[in-house]
C-alpha cells in the first residue's frame, strides 16, 4: 500500500493547505496511505521545504527506510525513535538492536541482524541529511550524569533493602561507558564516582 503512494506529492499538497482527507479524495489515494506519509514526515521532522529538491524515490526512502523489496521480509524498526534514543547517554546501536530483536521475538516477527540494522540506520541518517548525532573527537570530552533509573539492593542477611543511584559516564566518540552505583546523590558520592571514573578510563579529558 504505502510503497506505491507518491509521498512527495502528498507533502506538497499538504503544504498547500489540503487536509489528508482532501488529498486522498483528489488524488484517488487511500486515506490510510496518506496518513502514513504525513505521520512518517512528522516522526522524522521533515516538511515540503526539506524534500522539494529530492526525487520521489528519495522522499519515499526518507520516510520509509528499509521498505524495499529485499528488506520487506523483516519487521522494520522505528528509525526516528532509534535516532532519538542514540542522543541519550550510554545508549548504543547494539543496545537498540537488542531491544528491537527482543520485541520481534515476543511478537513472532522476523528481525534483521545487527549488521543490517546498522547499515539501514546509516542510510536513514544519510537520507535525513544530518550527521549521526554530534561529531566528537577521541579523548576530547566525557559526558557524566545520574541515570534516571535506580536499582534496589537487598541485604542477603537482614533482608533490608535500599536504593542505589547510578552515576553514568560516557566517552562520546567511542561510546565507552562507566557506571558506578552509589547509595545517594550527595556531593561526596558525586566526587567519589568521578575519581573511580578517571581510574577506570585510565586518565582524564580536557573537557567534562
């Protein structure tokens, strides 16, 4: 259904003020197909001005990466979500591929391997016309923060439980990460975690 629709035409008509229903009616398209195009455009954050110089095929590939004949056997990841998640500290393509594969297994759908996942994401980024997030230089910076998630620690003797907070540090160029659990987020714990981080990385960077 979506493979045959003229995605560029839909975006042009939508930019001219036509509703999805009006586009479908005037062009003899299904409303579902038009909605799929408009939803995909919103998900990747592109509009008519972004695609005016692209071919129909390029626009379709931008909105629906990996939906060619050879890739159609696999469940397609939400590439817009993958792109957003990679901006988070400690998140890697390996982690996101694992989540995608686990989701496919739960629903009984076929999933692509890690290499294909990476290649299609790279193609998505290239078609989006942006770099793969921020360009970093090796050994230049360390990104640090408290993770949003916490851990529950249970004393095996007393059964008492307490909360552990996760200090996370990442070298953004290599995505090499360090994680240190602490019992609080006080300044002393913050400083001790930094000391442990530098020991783990074997040095410091000019920027923190």
